[in-house]
């Protein structure tokens, strides 16, 4: 049993039609690897982005929707990370691991 702990910065490009904003998202995630196999239920993560600044700059943006968008981006990026590093395969991969 090995616990992997990683810190990464993922990016979400927020296209508002009239402007594109690149949002950096700091993510710390950890998961267990047992006998070279990823244990999906062990995955946990914390993410941080400047939500207040975005809501102030774009007052029509809904807080709940912004959180959902960021969560989806983190989920996609975590799947890509796990695929690229061989912890999961295309065959066993689902669209949502969290």
C-alpha cells in the first residue's frame, strides 16, 4: 500500500463570448495504490481558486455554476493525470471519478 500525494495547477479557460479568462486552480490530491492498482474510493482532493475575484469581475456569474464548472475541470484533469501516469486505463476509465 502506497499513498500518492500530488500538488498540481490545472487551468480552466472560461469563455464568456466577449472575453476569455484563464483561471488557475491549485489542486492537492491523494490516493492509494495497492499492488500497482489505483484504489478509486481512496481519491480525495482540495482545490483553490480566486472565486471572489471572478464573482466581483463578472457580477452576472452565479457562484454555484462557477463551482460546478471548476469541479468538472478538476475531475477531467485528474482523469487525464491518472491515465497519463498509468494508474487507470482507457478501458476502465469513467467520465467521472469523484
